[in-house]
C-alpha cells in the first residue's frame, strides 16, 4: 500500500435526507448524507452541509471540507464533510 493524496473534489452520486437519527445527531436532523465519487475515482460517503436540500442533485460538484473536533470524547480527529464547490 502507498499514501495517495486526493484533491478533494468530486461529484455527488447518491444522497439521502435523514429525518430520524440517533440521539447524538438529533440536533442536526434533518441532514443529508451522500456518496461522492472523487475526481480520482474513489467513492466515499459523508454528511453534505451548507447546501439546501432542495438544491441537492445527482452530479452536483462538491468539495471535501473539515471541521475541528472540539469534543473531549473519541474520536478526536477533524471530521470531514462535503459542501458545494
């Protein structure tokens, strides 16, 4: 195996709006989760933020972004999400 750095840009392949969630995510409900195909070909899933749900569509160009994790609980690394590019 070897380390490969991705540009972090891609297109939305599929998405779902979550209306009923676990207690940890209840304050964020409803939220969107999508599968994104990165420009390099890898497919990853994640939360889609800062895009109105009615504006989501298959093929939408997105970019990976990160937020600092201020929680003292596991996991403590930055979390990624997708947003409009």
